[in-house]
C-alpha cells in the first residue's frame, strides 16, 4: 500500500494528533496520549462505540438500547434478551489499522525511518522496512468514549488478549519460513509481563511503543541491523 487515499482517515488522524509529539517530544506521557487520541478519533470517525440493544423490545417496537455495557435486564421490558452490538471483532480491524498508521508516522517523522505499509498485501506483518526486516503491529484501545461522554472499558488492550498474542506468533512463524535469517519485530501498546524483553529465533523482539525506553530499544535494534534514520 502506498501512502494514498487508502490510508484515510487513518493518516489524517495520525497527522492531527502528531502535534502531541511535536510539542513534547517522545516521553511516556506523550506516546500514551498520541496513541490514545488516535484510537479515540478512529472510533469516533467510524462510530465504533460500545452499545447494546434489547431484542424483545425490538419485537414489540419499543426499541430499548443504550451506550456502554449492557445491563443485566432491559430497563423497559425487564427481559434478559439484551445483546452487545459493537463487539471487539467490529472494532479490531479499524483500531489495528489506526495503530499501524500512527506508528508509521512516528517512525518516519521522529526517527527518519520509512516503512512500507503492507496490510493489503500480506496478513503476516504490517510494516516492511526491508524485505527481511518487518514489523507486526498489534494495538487496540483499553476503552472507547461513547457519544454521551462515558468511558466504556474494552477489557484487554493490545497483546493482553491471548488470541492476539497467538496470532502474532503464528504470523512470525509463517514469515520465518520464507526469511529464516530475517528480522520480525512485534509492537503493541500493551504487552503482558511474560512477553517483556521476549526474544527467540523467530521473533526478534516485542516492544510496547507507548513506553519511551522500549521504543528506543526498537530503534537501537533497527540501527544495529543497518537501518538508517535520523542521527
């Protein structure tokens, strides 16, 4: 994928929120705010709010619904026929793409390293710096801000979800079959304790890029294998 209209609204949102980095530089706080605001904006742009609806009321043309977590029983009919409308699966592709583009811009603008977004060409990784140096981005928000201003918590962000972790490692394994001596990096906005400083023969390293020290470790690792950027 080239940087084109296909990246809209992702790149537009990332550029708007990159002002946070411009003003404060790279710090734990600015990184966290940058990615959080990008997540918030894509959720607003694509209406990825958390909400629920009562099916029994729909049958009776009463239309009971609301923002946030579903209640145990419907406040209108009292039945338990309530279902969440906006699920993780509905948001995952959008917030994942947003995280990828937000990092792409940070990598390019702040560190002078250009990567090629590849999500439309391969599902094994998201950013290609060289044919044998790639990055898999696994990011998602911890909460979404609903239209009424309430914060709906989404559970496990980033690689805190076991299925997200398994998918990242599966992608790395498949990719390594083609590039056994290549470098496969994984980035996220949240990683479990057991994956901190993780490395093996397939995964070069895993980083929480909302943490300055981990982000700079990634940049150092890239420079060590010959990737040039800003000095």
